[in-house]
């Protein structure tokens, strides 16, 4: 179900930036900071996780805590990771319940095992859009520990990840995410509910890890096949996968006459199975 939000909240305070109050964190562009100003959107994002089957939740990029506030009401052990010193100071001052659980780190570089050891956790956030795809790649690396993931991205990225084969925007992230997770696009959020407003619409999505998320193929090879195929997405697999140096008779298989966007996740697995005996 897709739903658009009408403009609400924001633009309430008549200071330098619309929605900006004395004492607020100043938005920094290089950190992808667009603060959500609509409480109902924050609450709705917080409600996208089930909070069942895992003891912890990690929020990435809490900023001034608009979403955090609603996450703290849930029955879970909440930790937040935030790169911006000024936001961390704000969180420590305004959310005493988070004591010891605000990690001033770069999510992309930090070893999350330091926080949760080997235990399961969900990830949630209104993510910094400049690194949103890298966040998803890191989540995929940590998939053994992450049964649920939800949050806000640029709409176009969110849609691309949930896209099915046969569509122009179907790509590497769609295949890789959908190999391990059920991905669902939930709803669209307009620029007007952020401060400062981003240039594009945003989209909220949710991933639920599959019951059996092991692949019947070499996983590294699967990633390599998918990435290599999409690097030249208009070519047939026969041509784009030349680098694997496959024997000619194998390439006569009809699957090699297809282009990557025509293959579902299951067929990419089948393709990897065919390549595996010849891959070094
Ligand atoms: N969740 C808040 C802020 C969203 S803006 C809200 O909805 O209002 C994105 C946030 O991610 C910012 O607070 C930014 O400082 C933080 N951020 C950016 N890069 C990060 C990184 N590598 N690791 C952790 N946090 C990061």
C-alpha cells in the first residue's frame, strides 16, 4: 500500500531556517542532515518494526531524536549510532533514557559487534541519504545478525531496492537484498516535512529476513556475478560475464542470452550454480 503524507508540522518557528529553534542542531549538508519535523511520520516509521524475535534495535543517525522518542516507547533495548558530535550532545541532554546507548561513531566503519556481540538486532532510521546504499551493503554483510530493517531513503533508491525483475530500475541492490530479505515499499514522504527539505521525495521501506537465508551457492561468487552482470546491463550475460572465461558449451544455455534485468533473484542463483564449477 502506498500513501502520501500531506504537509504537516514544520514551518512553526520564525527563525533563520523554517522549523529551526534556538538550541537545535544546525543541519550539516555533508552529513546528509535533513531533520524530520512531522511527528506523525516519525511515529509511523517507528511502527514499521515488529520488535519481536530480537532483543535489540539500532537506530542509525538519530539527529535530534524525532524518531528515537517513539522508539524509546517500544519494548526493546534501543541503541543509537550518530556521527555528529553536536547531535550526540543534544541527545545526551534531551534523552536521559539513552544513557550509555548513544554511540558517537560512523556506522559504515564501526564494528557493531562491539555493541551487540553475537545477538540479533533490528536496524531503523531516517538515513543520511548520501550514504544510504552503503548502509544497505553493510546491512547485507551483517545479515546473520539482522532479522529486520526499516527506514527512510530517497524514494527512488527505496523503490529501486524493492523493484522486481523486468523493470528498468531493477539492479544490483534489488537482487542482493531480495536474495536474503522480503523487501516492501511502504509509503512516500514529501520534502516539506524535513528541515531543510531535501530536493526529492522520500520513501519508507521494510525488509524482513527470509526464514532460510542461506544460498545454495558460493555467496561471494553470487555477489560477483550480480555485480559484474549489472556493470554492463544492456549486454547479454554471455557478453557481460566474459571475465569468468566460461567454456563455450556452457554459454549456449539460454540463460546466457538474457540481460541481467530479466533475471529474478532465483535465476541469478541458478546462473551462479552454472558458473561455479568453472570459477576460481
Ligand atoms: N533521524 C533524524 C536525522 C536524520 S538526518 C531525523 O529524522 O530527524 C541523518 C542523520 O544521520 C544525521 O543526524 C547525521 O548526522 C547522521 N549520520 C550521517 N552519516 C552518518 C554515519 N556515517 N554514521 C552515523 N550517523 C550518520
